[in-house]
């Protein structure tokens, strides 16, 4: 519904209907076969620079104050973004993704294998976004994990109320004293960001201070511990909001997926944690290459975020 809300998307929709017998759009078939005299419309380099930078800086300006930040655009973060963006077109949603390529671990099913397994009832999310699958009874299989990831990504990016800043790392959390906790606790009030390449080189470059995004609700889905993972929950420990992390346990598919969905919740006021980042707090098992819990933890994180935002 949202994907077709904008004028641009409506124009694209109109072109889609204008198909020739071979399945291509008429403007494309008319162009084919005339390559000898082919030229692009003219452009000056500065026009390209301005077309990009004007929009980027307008987005930075608009999203300096946002409603909900999602940290990490893996399978959980993207599922959360899809759900939030669809349910609440009135909210401004900002995704911060450290990698150049969003998607986290969801471009492959497991190891180097293409197919993605989701246990039921996560097939409801695939039906929602229109990804086809083989129904194997208790579980379903998408023929390529990249089909899931590219579909949810394309739907999220087409939403008018969502902006993704990729190649950008969250390197700290903004905090405020939480009055309800009597001064001891904090509530999360946004995130501190930097270009990922800068974040990776704080040790060998002179200081380059970060930027900030204010938001009353942050959803963190940075995955389990690793070079970048479990960012927010590790920071909660170092700022003494969590005593310690239990640490992700060994693989147990059956227990792991139920636990991740069940435990998706607000960890400190204003910070909801979903996906594999949660396993580090609770000492949940990992599930390996089954992705149903990532999609449904994202849906639950979105629901939690709306509840917290509306309080
Ligand atoms: O780049 C990271 C990835 O795209 C991004 N990220 C991590 N730290 C960040 C930071 N700022 C911005 N400080 C950051 N972005 O977060 C994304 C995490 O994606 P993921 O696929 O690693 O996590 P997920 O919880 O969405 O999915 C986990 C998938 C797994 S892991 C697993 C196992 O190990 O057993 N099984 C499954 C299904």
C-alpha cells in the first residue's frame, strides 16, 4: 500500500501496465534495435553531485530528529522496518546500517548455500511481503535467501517515511536520566553515528567527532557478538545499565527461535532489542540457518516500538 503512495511509484505502476506481447514495457522495446544512434541526455558533473548531496543533506537534516531509529539492517532490522513503516506511515523511521550492503547475514541461507529456511508460522511474513516458497509441512524454503532480503529491502526503501543511512555506524547511544528510576537508570534518547570507515579507524586517525540522531525510541538489531555485533547491549554493560551479558549459547534450533521471539522487548527505557543481539543478553542458544525468528522478532520489535512511542 505504502510502496505505491508516492507519485513516482504511481508513474512506475502505470508503465508496468503498458506491456508489449513479449512482456517488456513499450518504451523499452521501442528503444531496442536503435543502438547505432543511441545517446544519453546531456549532464554536467556538478549536477550529479548536487542531485546526490542535496538529497542526502536534506535527509540528514530531517532525520536529526526522528521518531524511531533502527540500528542494523539485517533480517530482523529490515522486518521491523517493514512492519513499522507499513503500520505507521505517520512516523519518521531512520535505519542506520554499518555496512555498505544492508542485509546482514541474510544473503545466504547458511554457509554458502542459497536456500533460506523458515519454520512455520514465519511463512505469514513471507506471504505478507509476497516472497514465494516451497511448503515442506512444518517449514518453508525460499529458493534464494537473497530473494527474501532484496524483496523486504526494496519494500522498505520505497516507503516515504523511511530513510536508510548505510555505511554509517552507531558508535554510541544518547542517554537521559530516567526520572522513574530515581536517577540511577537512563532512558535512551537517540544514537551517535559516524561514517563506518571513520569508526573503524579511531585508533590510527586523529579524532573525528561523531554526529547524532535524536529519537524517543531505538530498536537495536545488530546481531550476535563479532567485529560489529551486539553493539547496543555491550554499551549497556559498559554504561552500567546491565550487570553483564550472559553470552550467546551453542546451537539449538528448536529452543533458540522460540526464545528470541519471546524475549524481544524493551531492555532499558527507549531501547528495544531484537534478533540475535538478544541472545547475548539472555544467554539464548543460536539457531544457525533458520530465519523465522528473525522475521517475527522484527515484527514484535516494531509492535513494541509503537507501544513505547505512543506511551
Ligand atoms: O552490519 C550489521 C548487520 O547488517 C549491522 N550492525 C552491526 N553493528 C552495527 C552498528 N551500527 C550500525 N554499531 C550495525 N549497524 O547490523 C546488522 C545485523 O544483521 P545480522 O544478520 O548479523 O543480525 P540479525 O539479528 O538481523 O540476524 C541474525 C541471523 C542469524 S545469526 C545465526 C547464528 O549465528 O546462529 N542465525 C541467524 C538466523
